[in-house]
C-alpha cells in the first residue's frame, strides 16, 4: 500500500537526534497496517568508518518497526559525485530518489516525510494505510504542527501508542494545532513532512529534482510540478494530524542564519513542466548497485559470528600487559598477541563496503591469517592485497601480492601491522631494535617505507581533490615507535593501550609536529621574549633554568662557562622577574653579555658575513648554518621528520640547546630538495659521501630508490646506522662507475664536506660524474665546510672564495646555482660553539673552533638545466 521514504546519516543533526528519530520511526510503523507497507531509510553519506544510522539506534526500535524497515546505504564515494557542487553532507533530492527508485513496485503510494514526524488520524482510528486505501489519484499534503523539545523528550521512544495519544492530547490541550497558510499552490507551511503521491506519478516525472543540491525548497519544487500535473494540490488535513518534533535548540546545516538554500526563483517560480527529462536515465543513482538490508538483519550483527569463526577458544582465564610509556625502551615493542588484537581490528573492518579491497601491509603471519578469516566472515569477497617482497605471500586463495602503485590504486582501506613473529624476537622490547635478525629488520623497513609513501600519496591525492579519504589502521600502534610515526601522519583517534590499535585518515596538512612536553607559563613567556615561532617545551626551559642557576650562584664572571651564556639565559633572567633582586639581575646580565661566545667572535669573522643580514621570508637555499631556520614551520617539520626517524631519538631539536650543525646540514638539504620538487616516492636519489650517513636510510623510505656511493669503503658502517631503512631500495656502491650506465638520478646529496675534502680537482671530477647521471631539472645539494674568519683553507674556503669556487664548479659541470646566497650569521648561531677535542664537541653545536680558526657548514644547490657540460 504505502512506501514511506525518509533519509539521514549517522551524525548528530540537531538536538537529541537518536531519540526523536526512534520515536518517529516507531510511531510511523504503528499506523502502517497493510501488507507490503514499508519504511525505506536512505542512509546517505555516513562515513565508511561508521555503521548506518539505523544500526546505531536499532535497539530502540520496536519489533514492528524493524520488521518493515529497509535501509539503503549511499556511501561517501557516491556522494563525491555531487560534493564539489554542495557544502551539504546530505543531498535531499538524491537521497529521496534513491529510496523512491528502490521502493516496492506493488505499493500504490509513496509518502515522503522525515524522521521527526508523528502521524495520527483525527477520527481516532489506528491505521493510516486504511485511510489512504480509498483515496482517488492525486497529490496530497498535510500541514505540520510544532511540538516543543521538552515535551517529546519526556516520552518513551519504544512506546509509540502512548506517544501518539500524548501528541493528540498535547495538540489540543497546549494550543499547538496552528494551521499556517501560505500561497494557493503549496497551501501550507512545512509541506515536506507529509507529501503523499502515486508511485507511478513520481516515476513518470523522474522523481525529485537532483539539480537541487543545497537546502530547502525540494518539497516546494515537487509540489509545483505535481500541481502542473493535476491542476491542484489536495489536502488530508481534515483526516490526518502531523506533529513535528522540534530540534532547533542547536543550529543544523539548514537552520543556521547563513544557510545556503536552493534558488526559489528557479525551482519554484519558474517551474514550467512536471517532468525532468534531463535526469530521466540517472535519477536515484540508477546506474549504481547499492547496499541494502532489513533492519532485523543488520550487517553489524555479523561481527560476533566472524570472531567466533576466526579465533580459537581461550584456555587461560585472561591476559596481562604493561603500558610503561615513560620507559624509553618500551616504545620498541614488536610482539603482538593476534588473538587479543583481532576483535579491535575486526571492529574497524566491520563497516567497510561489501566490495571493499583491504590492503594488509605486515609480517605477522598469525595476525594476517586471523584478519583474513574475519574479513571473509564479514562478507568481503574481493582480493586482499599484500605488498610484493613481504613474507606474506599470495599463495592463499584470494590474496594477491602487488607493487606499491597497485596497492594505492586498488585498496579501499589500509591495515599496517608493525609487528614481528615471535621467531624473530629473542626479547621484547629490543631497544632501538638491536638484536633483531636482518630479515626482521628488512620486513620492518618494508612496512614502514610503504606506510610513509602510501600516506604521502594519499595526502597528495586529497590535496588535488581526487576521491574521498580512506581509512588507515595501525597495529600495534599505541605507545610504540611506529605508533608515534603513525600519529604524525594520520589524524587518529586516541584509543586505549589494550586495543593496540590506532586508526584514522591521513593528515591533509602533512606531518604533525608536536612538542615533547607542553610548555608551562614560563615557557610561553620565554618564547614571547625571544620572538620564537613555536612553544618552548619544558625540557628547554629546564636546561635554561639550570644554566641560569649556575650563573646566579657564581662568585664572579670568570667562572661562568661561556656555553651557558646565551640569549635564552638572558631572556629567562627577565622572565623570572621579582625572583631575582634587581641589582643582581643587572650584574648577571652584564656577565652573560660579557661571556657570550658571539661577542668575541663578531670581531673575527669575515666582513662579508658581518655585512649580511637575514633575508625576510623562508630560508634561502644556498646559505650558512643558522639557528633561526628552526623557526620556519616548513623547515622545522623536515627537521623533526629527519630526527624522529632516528631510533635513539629522545628530544626535539627545536629546543635551542639541541640544535646541531649535523641536523641542520641534512635538514637543509632535504628542505631545499623538497622546495625544488625533485624528491618524492617516484624519484631516484644518490648519496655520495666519504663517511656513513643517515640520509641514505631516510631517503630509502621515501623515494623509489637511493644509491649510496661509499667513497671510503665503509659499507658496514652505513648498514650499522641506527635508523630504519627499506633494504630493497638502498644499494651501496664503491664509486659512481660501478653503477649501470643507464642509472639516472633526480636528486644527489653530497654531505659532510665530501665535495671539497680532497681538493678542487677531485671536486670537479665528482661533480661532473654526478651531473652526467642527473636528469634534466635534477638537483645536486652539497654541504661545504666554511671558514667564518679570513683564514680559509682548501677544504674550508672563506665565504668570498667559496662563492667563486661553487660558480666555477657549477659552470664546468653544466649546472646552475638555485638562487642567491644568505651569508648572515646570528649571535644565536655563534653562541652554539664547540672546541675541537674538548668536551664541548660532544654537545650539540652549530660552530666549531680548531687550530685553524672558526668554521660552520653551508649548503649549496645546483640544478641541471639541459645545456651540455663543458
């Protein structure tokens, strides 16, 4: 007899949505009594991570309602067809058409309404179905009456008969039954809550107008079109009372004062025909197969049975675990109990679309086998993808090993499992993963590299406006090394340690950089006094306090160690304020200024440096090492990423006292290559060095491959670096000539003064060899030891000579310099000085002094632009 069409999504549209929707659906079901009557709920654009709205409220629906309630799910991938033309998360016209097209063809009538309505007959009868049974053909509407929120909230949502009677009594007793007239065609206000039309008519006019992608007026458009068809709009206000559960305590998308609505002139005033031939073949997502289920058999009900099928019986009474997140070694946990983890993983898989493709990137066979069984038991039949080169092979039916690009192209969601089988773990945790067999480390590198590259591909895809976000799941990923890396790239939900699971979507803005310890009020004031760009964390404050305490306790300026005399100490002296008597503060200020290393150095450094000032804006590419570069957001992010990949990493190098020339050198090379757009997951790189360097490991995880040119035969030293690496993407060679002739590079890194260490002749030869393999547009970045005074040497030229040398070398190799040079050097940089051979050399520093003078490093970028070498 009647197909009732409603729609919604699993969100919080307005106040107390769950209660009013359950109250409405139960009450509508109560007045539908004919065989074949149905309620079609179109679940539109609920995130894939969540069950449908009906599943969320299922336990509050009556048996009668569940028996006639059908759910049709429209996933976000289909909403994406309209998303670029609307700001709304739901498109009413499309949602209603989806339900209309899939309604029972044996039903004569379609009732288009909403999940906040309660209907009753004026004559006291129970059945709406019987009322409409004898109606002549036509289009019928009923005005609605508003019910205050506190009234309907007082009802039991599972007692629809009582609710119907309370609405009847409230309407009369509380003066609610006010009929609001409008124009001669629509007749009443709020007509979209009861529009009864023949199913045949709605099909003939091609449903609701799907050009209407904003809010409001969809009901008005339908009314005007059916008025053209019949020449009239009929009313059932004499037979039916329609009550609307108010929900405007909180503004919703269509109730805000700045809401965007469908154009009333176009869609109401200018309606000239009843049908919509332009959408005749496609309305209601006609070309798409949609998920559908009856409310008494929801997909979410499959999970218990899937776990029963996938897990062995538990013999022991329970489990125990330790969550010692303050223990540095504990972050290197790799052991995983798959029986305990599976329920939490499967819970996240349960809402995936039936045709979803799961990418499983991991090496724990037990976890994979259980996940695969649960995935199949949840109704998923598509192939499960695993990466080529992993220990999980595609020998199992329905499992397919693919390369990284195919993994990205086909997968609907990603599960990254950062664990090892127990056979590879003599102990757990293994601090810095030492003691793990080489094959275990290879697998971890493969998994981690695929995670980095896949999240970056996803970020770039979303930034380009292509497709919808996909879910990323990590296990074990709570308070572990890989869990921290997961959280830097994925906007995750904080889950409890016991689940071992993190999940979410890729951060569209890139890597998240967090302070290691929230700054207190002193840190905030100190940062403001220094003009720092980011909060100063507790560790930096405590180091500065320690320095200042020693300065305050000193008996004279001569016993104050120069390395404690910094701008940070000066600022902290002012921040502590009244805690230090004014005469003492003035005296200690003089001591600090007198002992700052930069004060003595200023008189000795090269005039070119003295006369230079830092250019505004982001750091230039060609420049000297500078403490200020950490204040640039992009540069700092690269520094954090590079250092946090190091397994012994404990503290952020944003802390002034942790800034070092080694980190600066490699960070600036990576920063510049990123700005020039020459590194990425599809780029090939080279690292040419006379000593082992972490750049090769870092790049192996983020590029298509890196060739390490080990000029001094330190292969064992390269492999011993305490960093993760993607073994198959990092190869070590004794010289450039040992590579195949057709090997080419997008980017070449020459760190640790390798270019000039052996003199200009060798530098010229090295640069020429590298340039020959460089693709057009490729870039070489090299660090050069730079004398700060005028006492330059062959392997550490003074600034003026260095600039000339780099011009000559570039010209002879057919390269051009990427931009100008920043020769500025701040006091903050000069204060971080170390003396060769002394204890200070073991502390992070930016400037070094030895028998030949003062030096730091500079980095230079040279691009190949296609003209031939000379």
